[in-house]
C-alpha cells in the first residue's frame, strides 16, 4: 500500500506525533532541571536569579536550555551538554524523519 499525503501511513503518524510532542517533553525536562539548579544558587545576586527564572518560565524551551548551557549551573558540564545538545539532536532527527516520511 502506497503512502501519500492524502492517506498517510502509521509511520507518518508515529513520527509526526514525536515531532509534535518532543518540544514539550524537552521543555518539561530542561525547565525543572534549570529551576532546581537555580534554586540552590547562593552566589548569584537576586536580580540574576529572577532574570534567569523569568527566562526559564516565559520562554521555557529556550530558557531552560540556555541556562543549562550558558548559565552558571552547578551540574557537571558533561551532563549539561548531553542534556541540551542531545535533546536538540534528537529533535532534529525526528523532524527530519517527519519530513522524509511525508514525501
């Protein structure tokens, strides 16, 4: 059976749902990790903490990832890079598969 845009197959729905929900999953992972780390910071000034918290909560998919990459996080650098770069890499792969599955 041929899969076209007018009659997508199960693979298209499967990959499409991953492409749709994965940004929400990344947000639900990065934001709490970043907020947890930010809550334990004693060496940052109050304004920096509020600015990072604002960025994480208002723009969660970019704010949490940005804090983990560029903020003064207490987590190990390897953990932070794996979490953010790995999440972005998986997202890009799923988006590419989603595009390919519709062709």
